[in-house]
């Protein structure tokens, strides 16, 4: 979402006449639909996931977030705000649908004595990914700026009467410096042109150093960088949706572990019973063998003695 702040603060609001001292405040106000969608969808999806499982809501939330990023990519750089606000609301709802069921699914899959560790690992990965994503998105935007910014700067300055030599020098500036100048609300044209600005017609000089020239000049190149960043966001959301879809049905460790434990105990008892039965059978067989085999010689001797007596 930091990318959207740059878009609003560095491009959109200055084009609409907001002073650079006002853009941070109004950029935050413009992001409010995102803050509304998340807390509305989060508790509802959490309650529903307790009844129906985390998979449908977490997966649907990521798909919805991917759709919102695709819609942001289709927006023009100078968009109607109501469209932007609706897409932000959709994105907040998608993230809210994902966050609560996903965390509940993680916690439910762990035994009670391991949930503290699970919560810590989840928070660590989430915070690490958030920091890493800022670097990734900045890099992608800069790559997009580097591809088309030099020609945009050169043609824009020459069109306003700037010398070709100065236009070529300014066009060779690092894209990072241009992006941070836009973020900080700074128009570097007066500083870069130096005394050359005084040789231009007054109307051209006023336009070059005004609030709208620099944001309008870099907006096509910035939109190209935004498209690359949004493509990455769409891919990440879809990967998360697939991973969530493969998580399986509703699982609660205590319930499933409790249902397995009696079955395991019953199986163990049955095995012990079979083993005990085998031991008893063996013992009985041994006794039978001893009780049956021992009298036979005595009987033979008795029969023999009886025969000899008869004789």
C-alpha cells in the first residue's frame, strides 16, 4: 500500500492542485476506504470460519485482493476518485477475509502448548514479508521508471523551451532521485535548470516550476512502474490463494487429536487382548500337554501289569 501513497502524494494530488505541504494529509484521507474494508470483513470472516473452516474465506479473500490489484492497474494515472475508493474498499475486504481465517487456521492446527510459538512465527513472517515487500515494490517501480523516464523528461523539457543539453542532462538522472522527489513533494526543475530558467518565457518558467508540471511529466513512466508492481502483487495473491486452497478442510487439533486417541487406545487394547489370549492359549496347551502326556506311560504300565497278572 506504500506504493499507493507515492501515487497519491507524488502524482495524483499535485496534478489536482494540492500544495506539497498538504499532500501527506490528503493522501492518508484518500486511503480511508482501505481502512474501512479490513475491519468490517475481518470479524465477519473470522466468525464464519469458526463454523465452516478457513479455506473458503482465506482463498476467496486472496482472489478478491488479486482482482482489486488488477483493477488498480487498469485505472488511469489521473483517475476519478470514486473508482479508486471503490477498489480500495474491495482490497480491504479481500485482505480482511483472508487475515482472520488464516490466523485462526494456523492456531487451530497447533496443540495448545505450541500456539505461542505458532503466533510468534506467524508474526515474524508477516512483519518480515512486509518490510521485504517495500524493497521489492520500490525496485519494481524504479525498473519501470528507468525504462521510460529519460525520454519523458527530455521531450517534456524540450517542449517547454528548455535547452537540449540541459534536457539530456536531466534525463540522465537516476530514477530513484526522481521518485523520491515526487514522494517528498519537491519539483527539482528550478534547481536543475539553474540560471537557464530565467532565459525562458515567463509563462513557460512558471509552468515548469509549478505544482503540476513535474508530476504530469513523470506520470506515464510512473504508471509503467506501477503496472509492474501490481503484476507482482497479483501473482503473489494468486499463489497465496492456491496455497490456501490446498490447506484441507476444517481442522481443530483438540477435536481431531481427541478422536484419534480413543481409536488408538482401543486398537492397543485389542492387540493386548489378542496377545493375552495367545498367552492363555499357550499356557492352557502346555498344561494340557503335561496333564495328558504324563498319565499315558502309567496307564500302559497298569495295563501291562494287569496282563501279566492274568497270565
